[in-house]
C-alpha cells in the first residue's frame, strides 16, 4: 500500500501534477488549482498550521500522510519534502484510495470522485465541441 502511494506521488511529480514546498503549494491553493494538500507525518507545527491556512483559501482537501519528510522526499526526487499539493483530481483520488483506510478517508475520496467526474464530463464536452467544429456542425 505505502509503496504504491509513494509511487503515485512520484508519477504525479513527473507528470507535473504536483507542487512541492510551502511557496508553490500556497500559490497553487490561492490560484484554486490545488485539489489535495498532503503533509508529511513529521512536518513541523508551523508547516501544518500554514498548510491548514492554505486550505481555507482555495478549498483543497488536507491530508496528513503516514510518511516522513525523508520518505516523501525520496519518492519525489528531493532530499526532504514536508508539503505537497496535487493539482489533478483524478490523481488525487488515486492517492487517497492507495492509502487504504476507506473509513478514515471516505469524505475526501467522495469529494475527489465528484471533482473527477466533473473533469471527465468537461473533457468529453470539449472533445464533442472540437469534433462539431471540425465537421461544420457549428
């Protein structure tokens, strides 16, 4: 389970769907691009407090991970990472589901599933619109 979660976070980093550090996470939250804000288990009190304040701005879901800063950083290709923000709802949902503990993360999973469905629907509508324009139906 844990390796799968770290692997998904590493994949999100390589796909540029992840922001690392307080400044980048704060900017993503203020721009309302962050969907899931994760914090390491051994992050400092000040970092956790700042992360919670970021969540009031853009309304991302806050989640404390069971990994240390070193473990999280190792999966993301940096020395240490205490705070990260996922910007894609589908990837965020996959990370929450990979953690297990469905009863603990049920609300987060339901909200991310709802956001993910909205994104899928929007993408299908955009594709249909492009298709209609291409074939002269508009």
